[in-house]
């Protein structure tokens, strides 16, 4: 079993580039794969280690970074290696919202732990907003949650501006996969003058880890950005696979639909690409098959 670690922390990194090399070297030495993002505002990512001890050494390294001594992370397991390689990237933001005045280190909404969450989102005066992308919402969300139908997190401020009047006299409760989007979205709403803002501490991952299924208000599966594709209660691996054309989740039975062609299209994206692009996808799929026959892993299948 591989140990999967989802993490983020907002901190002030004056020179993120200086942190990249040692972080990458450690991960490579420990056999850790996945993706970490570094920016002036902090660190974010999900990685998998061959042993819990490997992840422990990574956690110790991150805790030694400036302002990260109290950073939190969430652990789960995967039966197979969920990532193909290790990447440490430098970014302008560790989660891209495109709002330069948003600073979660200054102020965020009220944290709500999983055992308080059910009562909060069941109240009549609370609007529950899913801050994730539309395809994530599509395979699972909380009961009665609102879908902003965003394609990326950058779309959220525009959606709020267009819909804010719907939430007059409402308390706002927001959630996302691991909590990082809500750090920014709650700071954004506070800056818009909304005072009663709450978010699920630790995100959906923490809720699914701690909340017994029989008491849960979660419906469906939670999309994750690794080879498992989705997880359920107890952080067990879900049934979803990935369409390698559009990177959206599909169920095994979706592969029997006429729109599905491995690596080329699924029912969600078949009309989004022209025939020329589909031909390029078919050639890529052919190269993947050749690599597999040689016992190699094609680069495009690496997470």
C-alpha cells in the first residue's frame, strides 16, 4: 500500500525557488511521487510514498520551512502507485483565484469541523456552496449544496458577483476537497462584506475520514487528483476511472457507451474536439499501446 499525503499551507516564502531543489531531492531520494506547488504564498500538493516513514520525512522537511511548523496534512492509502513521477513547480499562486487582494493569512471564515458541519448545513438560514469545479460536483457533493458550475477556481469571484443577491440574509457555508480553496473563498467573501462565512475544516477528505457513513450528509464520491480518481467514506477508493481525453471522471459502465473511445473521447467530451484533434489522440493512444507492449510507461499516462 502507498501512503498518500494531501497538504497545503499558507506561509510567506520570500524565495520559493530556493526551496524547490532540496524539496525535490528529498522526494526523489525517498521514492515519493506526485506534485507540489511552491509560491510566495505557501505550498500545496498531493504526493504518495512507498512507506509511511518516507512521508514522515517529507512532513518533517516541510515543517522546517519558514512559517510551516504547524501545517496540517491528510493521509490516506492507495493500492497502486497513484502518480507516475515527482514534480515540484513554482507558481504565482498555490491555488489560482486571480484575486491579488485575497490573503488567507490575514483572515478566513469560521472553521467548522466534520462533527459540527451536519448541523450547520441543515439550518434553514444557511446556503451551502461547493467551491470545486463542475465535474467534481458531478460525481458527489453534500446534500442540497449549490453548484456554481465553474470550470476553474478563477471563475468563482465572477459567479459570486452575478449571484450574491440570492444569498441575502443567509449564512454561507463553503467546502472543497482538502480546504485550500475555502481559505481563499472565505477571505474573498469577507472582503465583500459577508460576515457569517463558514468552511469545512480539512475539507471533504477530513469529513469522509471521520464521519460514519450512516450519519453522513455526503452523497456520491469525492474526486481526487491522482490515480485513484475518486474516494468514498473511510477514504476507500471509489469506482471511477479517468477519461484520458478530457481528464474527467467516468464510471466503468460509461466505457460501454457509443461515445467512448479509449484515450479519444467519452460522453462528456465527444462534442468538444474536432476530428483532427481526435486523430492526434488516437496516435497518442497508439504510442501508449506500443510502450505498454515494451513494458514501459508512456509519459502521457503519468499523473
